[in-house]
C-alpha cells in the first residue's frame, strides 16, 4: 500500500500532486493509495474548517482508493508523540511506501534525521531546520525499524507552488471566511474542481466550518480551580496562574493573551485549549502514552519514566547550585542522578488547631501552585475548605514543581496521619 498522512483542510492542488505521485507508485505495484486523514483535530491541534466526510470525499475524488481516520490523538498529544503512533499504525496496516512533499532533497533529510533516530528523541527539532516535520517522519521511521524489522520507503516530491509561493491551507481558509463562505476566484485557482464543488455543496447545505465550543472553554477557564486546571493536560503552573489572573473571560482571544504571557507559542496554545475543550486530564494522557509504551512505539527517551527521571535529575543538581538549563544539558548527555527517582513523598502543613480537628487519615487533597509560586494543597472536610502551603525540602519542592509543569505527569495526594502529625502524601504517576 502507498500511504499519505494529511489534514487536507481543504485539499488543494499541492495535495493533488502528492496523490498523483502515490497513484503512479500504486498502479506500478498493483497496490492502493491510502490516505490517513486526521479527524476531530488537525495535526496542529485546531478544529477543522471542512468536515471529515467532506475531506474524505475530496481525497477520493483526487484519486485515493481509501481513507483511514486518525482520531483521538491531536487534542491529547504533541507531534513528538503522534508521529510515532501514526507511523506505527501505517506500518502495521502494511503501508510500504510513503509520499510527502518538501523543499529539501531526500539525502539531506536522511542525513539530518539520523541523529534524532539514533537518540530516539523527536521533540525539540530546531525551527531553523527546513521541513523539520519531514525530518521527524524520517527519524521515527528509522527508529521503529527496531520494533517492526521493516520500515516504509519514503518518496519526497517538491512542494507545489503557484506564482513562486507554496499554497497555504491557512490562507485559503482565511480568504473563504473573509468572503462570507464564498470561494473567491483567486482561491479557486488553488483548488481542484472537485474540492470547489464539495465545499460549495457543504456551504449550501449549511454545513459551516468547524469551530471550538467557546462556551465550554470559557466556562471552564472562568470556574475551574487552580488545582483542577493544573490537572488538565498541557497546562503548567505559569499558564494556570496567568489564566486565573486573566479571569473573567468572554472571548477566545483573551485566553490566547493569557497563554502568551505564560510563554506558550501558537502550537502549544492550540493544544492546551483543545485539552481544556475536551477536559483532557494529565492522567488520561499518562495512561494513553503508557499503552503505546507497552507496544514499543514510544522512544525510550520520551517515556513517562524518563520524564520523571529528568525532573529528579534536574532537582538533584539544582540543590547543588547547578542551573536548570545546565542540568538539562547534562541529562541529555546521559548523566544520571545516582539514585532512582522517588515516586512518593510527604509534605508538611501549616494548620490552625481547629483545622487539625477536621482532618482524617485518607482524605483527598488537591495540589496546586499558588499566586506567589509556592506549592500548596487544598483539602475539603465537610463544610470547610483548608488551604496550606506544603513544607518540603528544597530538592523535593523543585522536583514537584518540575512535575507539575510537565504536560502529562499526574500527581495524587492524600492526608496521612503520622506520629508527628498530619502530612500530605503525594504519589507520582498513575
């Protein structure tokens, strides 16, 4: 089978060239062209302009034989995780050849991808590298050979251009929206006739472009507590505090402004907002990654334990006066902390006497970072809410903060009664 992974939102003449290349390969081999089409959310974590059904029709009209839905990934995971999952799915389905477009030669891509394939790390590919997502696909394809003892053969064609410019799906969508869902002539030139017909039919039927459920997003961001927000995937402590500070929200662009203040770029902002929209918890993502780890799809340096180990290493070095950035560099070079990470720790509380009387062993506690940046907890005895900063050794506080800032490591906390008094026991992971 010949495979293409795509959004096709909408399918334009550049995409047609991909399918034409795949079609030639398939006809020569007596095979089929299969489109692995993202559903629900795009690869860049945004809702789709055109429906999955419409985009599937576009692909089939352009010469594909079959469409396979890729769903449930792009509101939960970054590209570093979704790419291995998608490639593994294609290899397991029997795809032998993969077609993509790039303004970079195949030998150049292969050379650039070798280092990432060797390390098994597919995040942080520098932005200055040309066609870095193609580089990621090459690297993952090589990495997964160890798992499947086979890999797809890549066929890279030049990116199709009109007037010297690459066709942009974003600009196509923008112009159609600005033209009140009428496809202007300059946009029609970029689209095959079949895509134009399908889109116009969709608009005539009242099938409007997909959008976010801003009512749900705004309601959650206006009402969720710090601890609840911090339990959602892809929200770190800085983002949560900026989101809480920015309340009350009325429009999505206000949410974007708060995320920008927290240092979130466009891609991570889209992913975080998608996670809020679907109420995706860190535990849900943690367990999802675990399922793929069990299948050997997640590289060793991207596993859940490795994320925890990194936080433990950085915290141990920080306690010795080494900066976090230098500690991260040391970890990437293979340095270890010597002792394995702890997965459970106890924090002390600042309590008044009447608050102590209302606590019981085993009560659930919620962990959050307060507006001063201190790690704190909240306990809810009957008829009361108790908040207290946690008393922790410096290295454990740093360790917890790094884990709280991770995108998918969950923390679970309970009250425990010890001889010296009540403590909060925090367990790391699922």
